[in-house]
């Protein structure tokens, strides 16, 4: 049986969300006819969430712990030398559709030029979640993350363009080469991920996925594939308190220093 590797980085993980994520991965793996080697990277506070996960005994589950909170990207990088031919980067607050891995593998096999696949995502209530984006100006980040509703409404068309809504409108067509993909669910051809050496370890949390997307797009092609469906329960740094806002701002500053500032 073909094997697929996957990694999930945990910090103070919610037990019910993690169980749902792992259960969806197991179901999708069985639907795709692959066995999954799953790396759970515990950056801290998640020991209780790791009990009795719904993971098949004939698959491989490895918990990496004791390294402290090294951040999102560095956490995923801890298993980069052990990844198989396909590697799934997954958040612990995301559920895969039963056919997600089958559709992803079929697409990647048909399109060897694709190094990174991004799925179509929805919120719990079924609304489209625009995970692929154009490279943002600072104003776009402020409007989307922190501006009050009345101000965002004045920039609806600008934000829609940032979120690629002109290309991704809930349709079923593949969109090639979106500049940025979200780190909540990244399906990699592992040769590309190894070539890039994974995430840039200078990022702690936020924007490491944007940086990795730009680098992946420089050596291969990225594809948004709507047949690969997920439900994402997370997001919204501004709603998580001042600590997350600070990490968001620091991540953004590092991203712009590396890839160039654009204010407006």
C-alpha cells in the first residue's frame, strides 16, 4: 500500500478538534487507499489531547515532544527528513472531506509540474473561505485583520481582489499559480518541500506559509483544486488577543523585509 506522510503542529490543542481532524484524515486515507504516517509535533500543552486518538493500528503515529515551543514552521520542519513522496501539512482545527486525499493524489499524479496543492475551504456554516491570495499590501492586512466592519465595507472590492475572489468564486475550475496558499492545509510533492528545506525558521507564527508559497511558486507550480475540499474552523488572529496580534505584526514585518514592502 502506498504511504503518505502528514504533520500537525500542536500548542495547547483542543482535544475535540484534534480528534475530528485525525478522524477525517483516517477516513480520507482509507478512501484514497493509502496508509498515513502521521507526525504530531507537540510544541507544548497538548499531552491530554493526544490520548486515545482514532488512529489505525496498522498506520504509523509518531509524537515529537520535549523540544519546547519552537513555532509553527520549525515544528513542521522537525519531520521533514522523514517525509514520503507526498506530504500533507495540516492544522489541528481542519477536517478533510472523505475524498480529499483521493482527489489530491489524482491531480498531483496527472500534473507532475504541480509541487503544491491548495484545497477549497469552507467555514462551519458553508461559506467559502478564501485561503489563496495575492501578495498583500500592508493596507490589505490591516483592513482584513483589524479594521472595523464599516471601514472594511468601503474596501470590499479591494479585499475581494486580495482574496482572489475574481478567480475563486465557489466554482469548480482549477486555478493555477495563485501567489499565496494557506499553511492550514498544504499538500506537497515532497521533492519540492525538501528542495525548499521546508519553512523558513526565522518565522515563529504567521506568514511562514506566505513565504513558503512564494518560494514554492519559484521552483514549481501551485494549484488551487476545488475538488479537494476541507472545513477550516480557525483563523482570525485579531480575535485571539494582543499576544497573537504582536506575533502577526512581527511575522508581517519579516515577510516584507524578505519579499519587499508594499504599503498601498
